[in-house]
C-alpha cells in the first residue's frame, strides 16, 4: 500500500529551533495554495511520466508542515475530500493531521470528522510552560489537556504527542513532569526527539546562551523517557517513537520500510519505484506548476540496513540476502559478536535489532554495520 504526504507550508509564527520550510504572515497565499494543491491532486500534472497516482491504492494520508491547523476547516476538508474523490483510499486508511495546540482546534474538529481525519499529532514539545515558551510555544499545559479531551469526546482518540529532549532549562524533574502529564492524558503515541541545533535557525545562532543540558544528561533523558513510557504500556518501536499496541504510525513506518509514498507541496519528498523526488523549498515554484526534481535512486543496500535498524523489529538477514546477496551478510556477521557483547544489539532468529543502548548510539552502530 502507498502513502500520501501533503506539506502545508504555513505557520502563525516560526519556532526558533525549526528548519522545516514554512512561511508566516501568509494568509493571502493560503487560498491560492489550496487551489493549486487540489488541482494537482485532480490532474497529476507535475508527476506526468513519473507516477500515476490514480492507478495506486493508498492506506495513509498525512498532512504535515508547517502547521496544517492554521488552515481553515473548509480548506482542510477540501484537501482531504479531493484526495478521496480522486484516488483509491482504503476504508480503514489512517488519516493524520499535525496540529499546534495554539490553533483553534475545537473549531476544526467538525471538519476533521466530516472528511475522515482519524489521527491527530499535537506538537506539545513539553508540558512545562517555561520550556514551551523558550521553544516558541505560547499555549499552556491546560490547553493541551483540554484539546485532547475535546478530540476524545468527538471520537478521535488516536492522538500522538511530540516531546523534545535536551531543550533549554530541562532537568530530569521537569522531564518527569512532562511524562507524568502524558500518562494523565492517556494518548496512544509519543514521538520523542532530541533537540538538534540546525543551521539557519535562531537557536543555532544563539546556542551559547541557551542553557542547554550537556550530552551525557541528554542521554540520561532519553533512557529515562524510554523506561518511563515502557512502564506505562508503550512499545518503543522506532528510535524516536513509542506507541500503544496497534497504534504505531502507519504512515511514518512506510518511510522506514521503503514503501512508496507521494509527497505534494513545497519541500515535500516522494519515493516512487525506487527513486526519490522532491519539490523545491519555494511556494511560488509550486504555484507556478514546476514539477518535482529527481533527487537520487533510493533503497540501496546501505539505506535498507540503516532504515530497518531504526525499527525495533530489526534487520532480517534472510530478507537482506534475498535483496542484495550474501556479501552484505558476511560483512555484518563479522561484527555481530562484538556489538552484542557491548550490549548494543540483539541477534536471534537471524534478525539483528538494536537494544535501548543501541538506539541511543544508533548512528555509531549502524555505521559499523554498513
């Protein structure tokens, strides 16, 4: 099954750590963008000769950004219903929308229900208001709690919360408070990301003034988060992601399993028949109908190994052998004993998977194996 990713390149304000492509003060552009986007969904002009989406079957749709919840309910409804009217979407499709808790989500919920949104990802980042403010998030903890309850009342209970580790002023005590809040909220999915200082962001330029935890402390935060979430019923199914049974992100899992997905909108990426494409980080380029740019061939041996090891289900060496032959397996087997002795991997039933310690040091472990 294929997936669809829609990039909504608008934000009310720009968070100081974020390097994703988005625009602020762009209300006038939103109508034009939605019209251009729905036209592309209907016609497939930009992908002519590359991909015929109307001949495929999709079981996930994901609206990310940016901040999709800055759009009007009517615009969100138009985008998703246009997808459903023009593509083959399965009845049980996972349809996700990312939301900023500062948006007027209560007014959007009726439109979510009408167009079939059944999963909401909230960018909480922290339950500590001082940490959230430093991250550019103005809404408080109570508002997040109220939104979650409102979604559940309206029978949208597949809710994911984003949290960040290693943010300014964070301590193990404030992290525990955030995790206690998660427990109280009783959501289905958590994405826990370690703060990276990306170039061309305000945080990168002011990093020496941010009062950031040191690297060892952030490692402690990661291990504490993993242990806490596992103790309250979450499965650590991917390096940065935790889910209750059956609530793993079906859409994001497509990325790690190298399934095909179609990406629409400026900065959106696609993976189609083993090839990667992307739209430029330029809304005017998209509005003017410019097609996606070929990036590179994807899904080679190294990428296959790297992506499978991100998942707790791990790397199946029999599958690797079928795809790429015995050479890769021989190289990997030579390093298994050492990595297992270091407590970085598990190896059984011809499957290699990272341990919790291995997840924390995943870049090093994966580099060793590829």
